[in-house]
C-alpha cells in the first residue's frame, strides 16, 4: 500500500517470515497469515492505515479476504525459493495467483530473491548465501524471479518492481580480483534480461544487492567501490551494449536504472553506519536504492559484562538456524576500532575467554545481526537499534530515497520465548502501524523518543558511515580497499566516498571491497 508522505512509497512486509519452500506452502501462508496481517494492520480495532491506492478487497477477514474496512490495495513483499518460483511459473498457477491478488485487493511489487533454498526449520547459517553470484545458478534464479515479477507487477504508470538479492557472495568465497569481475559480468547478463523484459512488457524491474555483515559487500563504502570499479565500469557498459543491442549511452543508463542496492536498516546499524549519510553517499555515487528494508537488531554495552545483559545475549545465541554476526566497538587510545565476529556464540566465547581485546582496547558495545520486532524499544536487558531505524524513517519522510519500504523481521520462530508474546499476526501488524505512524503521522512520534533514544545516547551512536579502524581475527585492516588475499586494488573511488561521508567520532571510516580482510 502507498503512504501519504513525500514520494508516496509502497509499504509492505516480507513474506520470508513465513516458512514455505514449495509454491503450495507459500500459497497457504499467503491465504492465512498475509490476509490476517493486512486485515489487522489496515482495518483492525486500532484504526486503518492512512495509505492511498485504489482497488477493491474481498469480503470477510483472514483467509476469506481483507474485509470492507480495508478497501485499498495492500502490497506484497513476496519471497520465493527457487523451487517455489519454478512451480509458480506454470501458467495455470500464475493465473490462479493473479486472481487471488485481484480478489483480495493485493498487489506484488517486490520480491525477496536472497535465500535460494530452505530458509526455516533447519540450520541455514552460511548456506543461505549459496548459490551466489559466482554461480550461474544464481543468475538463472534471478532471471526467473524477474520474469515472474513482470507477470505480477500491476501496470500502474510509474510503478517499478524490485528483487533483492545477496551482496555478491559470502566473504570467504571471494578470493581474487577476478572473482569480483566475474560477479559483475553475471550482473550485467541479468541486466540484459531486465532490459528485454522492459522492452517486451513495459515493466521496469531492478535488482537490489543487499549489503550484510561478513559478506563481500558489507558497508556503504564497499558497495560504492564495487559499483564504481566493476558494475558501472566502461567494459561492463560495452558488454551490456552488445548483449542487449543498444547504444553505449543507453547501456550506461540501463546499468544504473536496473542494478542498485537494497538498504537494510538493521545491517547498516550493526555496521555503526549513519543511515542518512550512507544514503547521501549512494546518491552522490549514482547508485540507486531500489528497496529499503525496515529492520532492527540488538545492541548491548558489554564493557561491564552486566550479568542480566550477558544472560539475554546467551538466550539469543541459542538459535542454530541463522548467522547472527556481531560488530564490536572497542575503546582504548585509538578509539572507534571495530572487530567482527561471524556469529554470536563466537563473540561470547571470545569475551568469556578474555581474548577479545588487548589491554587498553576493551570491548564497549556490540551490535548484533539478529532481527527483532521493530516496535519494541528494549529487549529485556538489551537495547535494540530502533533509534537508528526511527532516524532513518524520519529522514525518508522528508527525503525519499526509494519507492519500496519493506518490514523484514524473519526471525520470529527463533526469538526467545518471551519475545514472541502476542503472536505473529499481531506483531507484524504492529510493525506496519509503527512505520506508518512515523511516516505519515503528525510527527509527534519519531526518532529520539522514549527510552530507546536515551539508550542510544548512552551507547554513543556513531556519526559517520564507517565505524573507524577495523580488526578481523585480531589484526587491523587498512584504509585502502582490499581484494583477494591482502592485495590492494584501486582504493580511490571508495576512499573519496569515505571522505565525503565523514568518519565516526571514534575513528575514521574504512573502505574496502573483496575478501581476505
């Protein structure tokens, strides 16, 4: 659905929160959870969302339709595994799904193409990144998703579609400068497919790479460097020109309009980035933000090893399904030093063993990639990155960066028991209402309210995109971007972006791309 604020963005939630790897399972979750969530969010007892959009909704509630109080079109952020996508591609299934959407006043405008296979109910961890953009299977999957989205996307004038995808690859998979170039070439092949879709259907679809901790694209400077040095490089434009049969200037424009980023609020907060500054840097670099995922992670002061805080962290560390990367900010004479851990249990083990930092540079704050409900200011003894998300929404309210806003709290099934009270349907509906209040409310509720902001000030949120010096595995990483095993390649473009963005108060921002950090 559309929000009545600057840019009239489309708001939805991502259906990757529901288990389902076959199309039959996905369809069942849409008929139950999705309709119930939108019914509660758009027409429940707490009032209707003030979004726009036409279309009609079916009668009843829940699986029977959104009900007469929700007679507006509600958006769908659809997640399809490779298997579900192939099954939905059957003409009879597509026709039936389009009929379902029409009857219930729903429309699909964005797809989550990040997890290729199973995403719930079994350990996923690093396997979620496979196949990656070093594999032709990822290209074929993304092509199919774009084809499906073109079939589902309404023909509304100006409505584009987006497909979010992984940030190239998991960091250890990228070993040489040639790997970055190989990923860029596959992205160009996908861009040629998107150009052909636009010619054939008039539908504009964009692919959005989603930076994430411990991945090839992790920070904003890394994303800027990769796009400048590889995706938007002259040789890539020549390749697209040949593949799509278009002029070189046309190919250059097509690369920028069809390839960009998915900006995940949790991921950026975990990296100690300032979201408005990051968006400004991306805009200056000519990189489109095709989707913003509205999410929050955990934050904790660990300097005092406060027992209640450590006990809550251990409760979150019991999840064995997903990776929960940790970015640790250390104190000491240098200040602003960042250290990364692949998973929360690893970070806890380092802290418990007393090996987390040398004397004089002790851990101060952790940011944890564990998506938590965005409407909760505090998680027991822990805080969340809700203040950073509220600040981002305040910025987007006045300075639109994208048409697509998507709530993405996919960890509902693995949250500690006391954080799942109220049920999934009510929780997601509250998340949608929470966003709506900050985007189209009277402005009285926004960034910097309540205990969440106080905690944010106490924890000392950074003021720049970068988080200062970085240590991986106990060693500092230099300011130049690194590609491969310690080989530095072309640091200029990301370094310039780094200086434009500004360093955090505790240190300078880094700008690297590649593996072997």
